[in-house]
C-alpha cells in the first residue's frame, strides 16, 4: 500500500532506511533466538551468528550514519534495540516468559515491563545478556557506554531513563534522541521546534550581511566572532592551541532596544551556516527548585552535539549578579547562576548574551566572556544608511529628505523599521505612495510608544 506523506520528505530515503532497518531487525532476531537456544539448552553459539549485516554497499542514511561513526557490533545492537522498542516491540515478546519453577520472570534477562502496554522494555543488562551471555566482565565493560568520551555521548545519540530507587546503571532503559530517530527513519536532519520540552526557538532572517549597519568598532568585533567560527576547529585539533585557548566563545551584546543585537546574531548564524536558537527565558526560569537547571540542561545537552549558536535574549534575568544569602530564595538563585556558569564554561560553541543592562551581569560571567560589545544608538551616518536601505524600492523620497530625517530624528534601526511599516500602512489606507508626510506620522507614532513627542526632539 502506498503511503501518502504531506511533509516534504524524500520517500526514497525512507525506503532505503526501512530496508536497512529490516536487515538489522532480522539480525536482532537471530541474536535473540541464538541466545535463548544457548541459555535453555546449553548449546554453543556460532560466532558468525552475531555478525551484523554488511553495510559496505548500503547507501541509506541509516547505513551511512553507522559507517561514519564506526559503530561496533554491540553499539549497533543498542541502536537497533532502541528503535525496535518503538517500531517492532514484538521482537522482545520472548522475554515475557516466566521461570515456571519460581513463577517469576528470568532476572538474568534484565529489562522492565511496560505495565500499560504489557511490553518488554530492554535495558543495558538485557543487551549485554544478548550479546555476551552472563559474562560478568562484559557487564562491567558495558558501562562504558555512558562514558563522556564514548561515541554515543560525544554525538548525543542515547538518552538514559531517570534513575529509580535501587536502579543500577545496567537496569535503566535506553532510548535514541529524537534527532537520531528522525535521521535513521525519515532520513532528515532534526531541527527541534519550540515546546514545553524544548524552550528554545530557531531564529532566522530574510536580511543579508550587506544589510547590517553598525559602527566600525562594533563591526570589527563581529568580524572577530566570524573569524573564530571559521577557525574554531583548529583549536580542538591543535594540542598547543587547545591548552592555551578557550574551546568555546562567549559574547555579551548590550545596548538599547532596536540597535541590532538580535539581527546581528541571526546574520552571524546565516553567514556561517549555523543554526541560531533563541532561549525563551520565560519558559526556562521556574520557581520550583531544580527546574530551571533541568530546563537549561535540555537545551545544552542537545546543542553541545549540534554546534548551534545559543542566543540568550534579556540575559540579565538569568545571568544577574549573585546576592548574599539571606533566605532560601537567594540560595536557589545563586545555585542557578552557578549551574549556568558551569554549562556556559563547558559549551564549545558560540553563546551570545543580549541585554539592555550591562552592569547587572554577574562578574563571574564577565570573566568568561571573550567579547563585550556595546550596540549604541546609530549616528547620523548610520541612520542615513538605514533610512536609505529601508526605503529602497518602496518610495521615491529624495536623498535630501532622507538626510534631514537622519539628522533630526535619533531613532534606532528597529524603530526606523517600525516607522516604515507604519508609513506603508498609512499609504495603503490613503491609496497613495509613501511620502514624507506618512513617514513623519510614523515617527510620531513610534515616539508616542516611548512616551515622547515629535516636538521634544
């Protein structure tokens, strides 16, 4: 039966992945059958029974991913078992049998029972049993899967279930990250969307690098960021540089609203072909103990393996100065700041903090920041460029008028953009072109928002 997909997804890649998955499932079934046969009849196992399918000629995204990471046989077993629980859970039905003599499950199988769906959930102990039998040394070795240097952790491949009382590391269940699942099934790159589980949003801009209008000092600092992004891998790969230089880069953008902090961040990402995620601080900060740290961990844990640019807007609410401890609230606020310091310090990518209130940033953060950039209000020259750029192809207002607007009205780039939008709407209402009259009305409306009048300038 042909399945109709409404998303823009290459069905060819899905079919390729499905074929690879089916071969891996067949291999998993072979291992289960062989291990059960050996366990209950004491028959030997042929070593080739545990050899996985040959992926040399397989060009599916699944196969290419396995080959790129150079996964070993046991790692491939972990991956297919985690996928099988979601897509072929009946594979594990054999583990539901009981030990008739004791009238309970075979504890040597490990695993858990999903009471809601009566399904068997494999744990690391289950997979170790399948691949190595009851070898104690193998159980010890299997714990290396959680080592920070293991390929699974370096690439953010698996999630470990929360620890329950009396759980050992072998008895916790494994799952693949959503990113890996999408790649191995749909063959697409995973870009998480904003949700309660992921309080960050991918930002982008239709503007181009040439549209960025900043004073030369600020632009010079921005170019330093671009240079770091271009050459940052050299720091990791060079032993001398890695000892002497920070592996990550942290910036503080501060200045009045509308001066280009967010636009600059989006354009840095666009120029360097890197995703920029804006952290929603209203979803991050929680009054409940430990929840803020947990929310941040969700983002950092994914971002660390994706080389994203993390953008903390209104950063003063999270990166504010620590206070003396007078009550439990102060204690927990300081704990949040300490946790942030740790994660920011460890992050190997680019972090940009944006704030209108530079003095409120904790001094401990300042020491970890490589670049502090003041986005001041644009001067007359910059405002003239901004007016010219925004009015291009929208109005025939002459250069002299643009020069007068730039000289008389000290507006930020964001405010000028708002003025143009207001003027465009007024022109539409009047069924006319944008003239100086509509622009002056737009300026008046923009100033009223800040409690000012056009006569006060």
